[in-house]
C-alpha cells in the first residue's frame, strides 16, 4: 500500500509503516511542508492509496471536491500523546483496520 503522512503527524510514523512493508512518504520528506491542502491533495496525494492527517480543515476541503479519487484521505482522531506512544497506538489500530469500511474524508480509527 502507498501511504502519504501529512506534516502534522510524527515523522517516526513513516519508518513504523515502512517496517510493516508499505511504501510511505511524508509531506516533510517530500519537502512540501506549507503547501496549500487542495494543491497537495490534487497534485500529490493522488499517487497514494491512503493519506493520513490530523487537519480537520484539510479533510473538510477534500470532502467538498466533486471528482472521484482513489486516494482515501483520513483524519486521524487518536488522542495526542508523546510521539513514541502515538506511533505505537497508530500502528496497532492500522493493523486491525478493515480499510474497505472507510471512505475518503472519514475519521479514523
């Protein structure tokens, strides 16, 4: 699975997801930090299966777009905590998720 991690999530999440065998990039590693969310989604995120963010505005903007997309943008609603604990919680939830149950713009998990 190809995954894009938004700039508002810990960079250590990239390595954790790669260790699960996924192809993962981050907005930071692609040097796109600060790029307008609509531009990010239209020009970059379309290359991925999943895109994770904590930004409710990003998700709201994508929900308003009227074109079909193969990329599922999901708003991460795990509680904020130290990066190491957050990544552990994220990975555990990730491994237990049935991705077919989620649509573009949904809150996850």
